[in-house]
């Protein structure tokens, strides 16, 4: 397989004699004694006697060429010289089958010293080690130069894309070798971009571009349906952001795949009838997730989004007058499943404190910094990754603020920074190496992103891994004793909930969160509404006056200490007694909320009460350990640490 389309003639316009002369003059690059160098030249002369036109030899069957190379150990250095020096076009199958060896590295670095120096300098700037950089240069650049016939300074993104596509399409290498070659191409592209030899960095995440849309739509086997969906997505891509187009593509591809499979007689969208839609609605409500999500059913939001997208697609092509539009309306507003109104899933204060304490000890600086910023600013993960170097603004007496870029709702906003979050930024920026600005996904302008490392933008993967590691380190467990499932977006909910509970107005919170409508922010008003709580307390007080509370048979209303410790209840020691919470109710998220709150302050006169409470909680912790209640043990340990801290602080304040 070849990359160039020009028909090869003689040895790239050079005679065999000229090629042999150049090979002889370049022998010092391979090294060895003079006698050994003459031996290599004589072997090259013999090869040219048998194959005076290497372009013709490259067209022979791969097995025949490999046999001839194996018969003469000095043939391969000569062939790699001919390919790297651009005197014959290389063959992909041959290059993927043969190990490049030391000759390819020496030819590339020796024949292109300036390009090699520029790439090594770029590697030093982005933190790529010299040995790894030389691997990218020898294997990556050697392969690209051989296949394209271009020097490093003449390459462009299309050349690299063609080489990578050819590697992925080849059936010669094993899957492991394909991944290795693709990784080398990725590393080479990073170096070429940083050295300013090309203007397009390697693609790391799916951007929803035309190539991605075409790949996603390959599951739609009916050409007429597939072409209409592709044309619609291309039209919408002119006004919608890449992430939005990616979601539309996914939803429409699922619909197109379904109707193509279930109704093979359909030739185009214009033939759709109501019964096709009803069949899709029935199937969509029960389908399972794809990819790495297992076999669990898709959520209600995914189902609703699929119907909303399909309805919008049909309404748009009808309004645009496309001939592919159905003759009548076949999707209605009533087809959209009612979506549940979910409250934000904020972390309980003690879990929040334990988690962030563990985050502060993470080894991965990016995960540690990112999670700290997410908790301290309420950013979405996408907004975090899009932050630019000039995002932090110092307003003097008003403190430092963070300019959050245009994100999910296409709006910018300003968020104040506290000392902990600002310190996290300082730590990251102190260790951040210089990176060449990367093109912004939205407008293509070169942008210095805060979170760039080793010549590429960082994605959310390490954030998620760091969060899981922090959960395990903090001992945060669910009811089943396994590590609790917490996602990064819950840090945003926790940030907003803590501000609401501290008395922030919903108007101010709406600006901090970047919400476009008050309804989005109003969800947080239901979490800890003082008005709702007061009404509840008033009603409960009236009920208690009307209906006397009698103890359960065989159990006193207020258990003594011995009976309490021996009971099967979950045990919480509060300031003036105990909380009688049944085992089936699981651990209370708000138990000992004050003692673990960072705003809790105590004075020396409360030291005896705190010491007594500490003694009681230690007994409860030991009891939970005996009963194998890991989540209760972890909760009591956090409260014990907090109370010990308060007692130690009071002890240090006492006068000598």
C-alpha cells in the first residue's frame, strides 16, 4: 500500500549509480570500520544489479521482498536509506512488517539534523524525554517521510491523517503493533505541532466533526436514510457547537440504525409513517446502554432526548422544504416521555470534608488541582478544562476572581476565589511547562489553556480516576460496604448547596452557577428551605400535643446507656443524648453535622461536654466495628478526629 498517488518511474528520477554514490557518502552516519562500510556498499551494489529500479521492486509481493531482505543482512540499511532520502517511495506493509532497527534512526537524524534538533527542543519544552522523542522521530518521522515523500517542514495535517488512517486500515500488523504505531504517530504529531512545523495538534477527543459523524452513521445501513441524516447534521453544524452536534449525531444514529434494521423496505425518510415512530418509541423506552455502561437500561433523560431530537429533525427538514420530509406530522409533543425532576445530589458535610481531605493528598497534581477547583468554584468539568491562562483576575480589595469561559449554556461569568482554590491554581501554574497554544474548538483561535501537559490538552479521565482514589482513601462507603459512587458534578451541587444553606440569595447563586433561567437555580431552594422547615416544625409540634408518643412494647422511650449500646439501632451520640435511628434507615448524612462543620467554634467551658461526647462516640465506633458496619465506623472516625482537633485547640489556648 502507498500513500502517494503519483506513478513511480525510475528511482525517484535518480540513476542507480547516483543512489549508490549517495549511499556510499552517507556511510559515516551508520558508523563502523572502513572495511565494514565498504562491505555494506558492495551489498547495495549487488542489490541494484538485481533490481536497478527500486520502485518496481517495491511492487513485488511482500513475501518475496521479505525473503530477499532476509537473504542479505545488508539489504535493509540500503533500502531504508533509499526511502528516507526520498529516492524511492516506501511501502506501508513492508515498513509495518520490518523492525526499523538502528539504521532508520541514524538515517533520519543524520539526513535531517535541523528537523531533528527542532523536534528534540520541542520535546524538552513539553516534558517528553529524549529517548522517547528519538523513538517518535525515528519510527514516526521515518515512516511518514518514506510514505509521503516529504520532508518534516513540508508535512501538513492531511499527510499525517493519511498515514494514520493507512496504519489503522492495514491488516499486516497485529492489533498491539497497530496501537504502538498509532501511539508513535500521536507523539510525533505533538512534537511537530510544538516545533511549529504543522499547525494542527493531534486530536484527543471526539469533536463531532464531519469524519466523526460519518463514522457514527455507518450503522445506518439504508443509504437514503443515512444521507439525509448526514446532510441535516452538516447543516446544523454551521450554527451549533461541536458537543451539541455530537449529541444530535448519537441520537439520530440510534434512530436510523433501528429503522434500517427493523424496516429494511424503507428507502428514505420521506417514507416514514406513524407506525414506524411508534415502534421506535416502544423500543427506545426499553433499550439498554452501549459501550462501557453494561446492560443497564438507558435513563429517562436519554429516552426523552432521543424523541426530542427526532421531532426537531423532522420539523426542521419540513420547514426547510426538503423533499425527504414526510408528507404529514408523525411525531408529537405527547410522545416525549415526562422527565423526572431531580434534586441536586449534594454531599453530606462530613462526607464532603472527608473527601476533600483525601483529595488534598492525591499524588496526581492534575487530579488534585482539578477536584479542588471544582469544589471551590462550582465549575462543570468541561468549563474547568476550557480555562485559559488569563482567567484569574485580581480586583484588589475585591479579591481574585475566575473568568469562566463560554460553556454549556454559551455564557461567560465571574466566580470569586477563596484562598484554598487560589493556592491550587498557584501550585499547578508553578509546575506547568510552556505549551504552544492549542486551537480553540469553538473558533479555532490559538488559546493558552491552563490544563495542558506534555504537548496536549488534558481530558476528564484523570479527574475521574483521582476522585475514585480519594473516595477509597477516605473510606467513604455505601450501604453495601463498597466505595460510594460519587461523580465530579456532585462537587458543583455541593458548592451550591453549601452557599444556599449559608444564606446566599438565589439571584446571586444563579450568577455564580451560570444558570440561564431561575428555574434551574430554584432546585437548590428545596434542599434546606428555612420556611419549609419552620412549617414542618410547627405542624409536628401540633401533632405531638394532640397524640402522645408512647414507647414501643418492651422498649423505654429513652434508652439507658447499656441498653443503647446493646441495641440493633444505628447509634449517634449528640450533644445532650442519642439519636434513635433504626438500622434499616442506614447512616444519617447529617449526624454530628455541627462538630464536623468548618464553622464550628467552641470555648474552654465546653471542654468537659466535648470530652464526654468524644468518649461516647469512641464507644459507638467500637460497637459498630464489632457489628461489621463499615460506613458507621468511618463516620464515627471522622467525628472523633474533629472532636480531638477541637480539644487539642482548646488545650493549646489555656494559659500556663
